[in-house]
């Protein structure tokens, strides 16, 4: 389908956030919305996400976003249409003694929001998952409703739902420049032609900074390789779908995959130092050092997995901001909205992000959660959002 000559709103980026924004705008009755994606929907970082759906955040705004998003994932076919592949597994956050009291306060905040979460003892964890080594922590936060989803299926379903409401989704369309005149948006130049528009939502993940840099906007977000290893569980664990764990004692996360596989990745913020200068050209194979480190830590937490079989892995991208929180704001020329810098949290927050951005674009503000929390000026002034506890990378 040829590009239209004009659009009321152009969204750049066909990951989960761009697709969710398109759907939410169309649902509000906004006409003539165009979504541009340089490859295919979910063809970038979204499609390589581990797609964990948990609500454990230490700031109330992000906790509310995760709470609202999980409800949408759970009722996806009714709310959006299509499927998202939601699988309920439960989730546990494990911290060492220095964060035990902070963990309890965090859970109290989440419970006020309505999140089904509780503090459980290490002995309770052992009872729920006998394969776990629980000798090095006292408590965990447990969410019974958490799980994971299929990121490609989710994004495709948002895209299909948006198209049914009139959005034009143009894949294999690379944006070359955002055009301005007199400090306001006037169009988007692509390799397929130019679209005149007065509103642009730049939601292109790690490709967003170079895109807006052409407008003189310095967006302090960098690309980071996100490595994921796959282990086939041994016979002792057959038939056991364990919960998802974020383990800040060993700085790893552990997620069950359907069948007999388990995914493991890092939650060590030092991994963000592994920068990918060009998100179009980065090493997509898991590093040997990383593999060995993950398998060693995994064995410490789940000793029986020393008998597991390493099955390879893959590498995605995070778009990392200085405080591990996104920018969701009107920035620079009138009509430009930036939605980027999710630092690995973008998929699980995608439903709420779409709702918030649609409100921001159509009403100038979002209600609860308040998008102003993620303003651009905080990064300029280095007045960063702070996690409440030592494990601030968790949000």
C-alpha cells in the first residue's frame, strides 16, 4: 500500500510501544494515523524480549503501569483482539539482607495499588520450588499473577487491531528525517516518500536518539546488548514449570519456557556498559564469558540445573537511559513526542504506555499514571528518577 500524502499523526517504530500507541489513538477515534516500521512489526528489540510480565517496581508510577498492563495482557482477546500468548507462572523477587526491609515497604506500596503480592519466607520459596537453593536469603516478594507473553504475537495483534480501526501500518519503510518549519513538525521523510503531518511520535527504541539528533535534541540514551541463554532442564525437573525469578543476590533473572527450557539473563547494571554503537550492526551471538557466568550463577541458585543442557541463546537490545526509566514527553519542536529509553522494561509496560501516550497526544496530559514522571528535562538537569532500593535496575 502506498504511503498517504498526509496524516494527522505519524508514529515511528513498530515495536510493542508503537503498535500499542497506534491502537490506543485509533480507539479514541483519532483518524488518519500512520505507523512506520523500517523492518516488520516486532522485528527489533521487542521480538527479542524475554517478555516477562511482573509488577514489582519501587516507584508507584511504574508499578501502576505494570499493574494496568498485566490486566490488559490477562484480558487481551477481549480488550484488544487477537492473542498475546500470556502464560501465568508466578514471580519472585529475591534480595539479600540489606534490602529485606526495603522489599517489605515496596510490597506494601504495591498492595495499596491493588497488586496481588506478598512477602514470603525462604522456607516458603523452598516449599513452592524444591529445586531452589534458599540458603542465602530470608525473604522474597511473590506475585501469583505474573508470567510471560509472546512479544511478536502481542505486537502483531496490536497492529491488526489498529488496522481494523483505520490505522495504516507501513512496514519496510525507513524514516530518513523528521521535517520541521518555524519550530513545529511539518512532515516525515521516508525512503518511500514524504508524509505531511503536524504530529510525530518517535517510539523507535535505540534508533530514536539519532533520529531526533537531526533536530538538535540530545537524547542521552544508548543501545545495550541484552544477552539471553537457554538451558534445557534435566530429567529431574521434567514437567515442572517453575516461577520467574529476579535474583539480586546473583544478579540474574530466570524464566521458564514452554516445554523443558529455562531462560537466564543478567540484571547487573554493569551489562549496560556493553554498548552497541550501531543498533543495526551488533554481535548477535551470546558471548562465551557471559554464557559461563550465567550458567555458574544459575547453578548456584538452582543446583539441579548443573545437569541441564546449554541450548544456545540470542541477543536483543535495550535502549538505556541514565536512570533506567523512559522519556515520555513532548520535546523540541511543537508536535514531537518522544517515547524511548525503556531500559528493558518496555514490553511489560507496553499496554499502559499506549494508553498514556494516546492521552498525552490528544489531551495534553495523562491521568494516572502521570506521564510527566518521565519528562525529558530530568535528564537534561540530571535530576534522575531514583529506585527506592539497591536494586534500582528493577525500576
